C-alpha cells in the first residue's frame, strides 16, 4: 500500500511538471489586433513581455530605421501599439515566469535593442551550435517561431522545440 501511495504521488508530480512546461505561457500571448496585424506583416509578433518598456520605447521611437527597414506607422496605430507594448512589457508581466526571468537578467540601466540581445535569451540558447541558428530556415535568435512550435501562444518550453533540419531539441 505504501508503495502504491508513493507511486501515485510521483506520477502526480511528473504530470504536474509536464502540464506546467507544456501548457502555461511563459509570457503573456499577444492580444492586440493592431499590433499583431502591423508587426506580423514582416515578422513574428513578439510578445511584449519579452522586453522591458525602455527597449520597446527605443524601438518604437526609431521605426523609420527598424532593423534597416522603414516600419513607420500611422499616428493612431503608433499610439495604440506603443501603449500596448508599455502596458504589457516585461516589468508589467511579472505573473509570467519568462518575463520575470528576462527582466532579472538585464542589468540596471541596460536597454537591450532586441530580444536576441537579452542576457536570459542568449543564455537559454548557448548550447545551440552556430549552424543551427544561421541556417536559412532559422536565420538567428530573433526568429522564435522557426524552432519554438508554441511561441505564438507564449509557450517557450524546451519540450516544444523542433529545430529545422535537426529535429526535436534534446537537452
């Protein structure tokens, strides 16, 4: 009987861990239609919780040179998107595990210019071989959806990683 109870408890813990890593967003999913429409026209609509407000503000204030592209917006759309990014940035999304870790990884006064410059993101990808990131299907750390199959939902679990031409990530 004792063995059965222990086995049941262990099974429950394993199930709970699997559920947590596979089902709960680490960052709040994008829920603004204008942001999603405008930003996903060129790239993945990154969740605001992946960067602090200072980074989003710096980016928004330089849209005419947004990673070598003019991403200027209509005045109303600019206001809506900037407000959305600020209200949902990493420091406003502390209920989300990855947003919390992202914010803690950034030194006071630092303003990462992109998600691929965030210390936490760099550290989480340090085991990847350069060829995995530089291949044409991935292109770099900025292309989350190339490998993170559940990135659209704000879930960046290692269990949901499939690297093009390499397969599932196995730590």
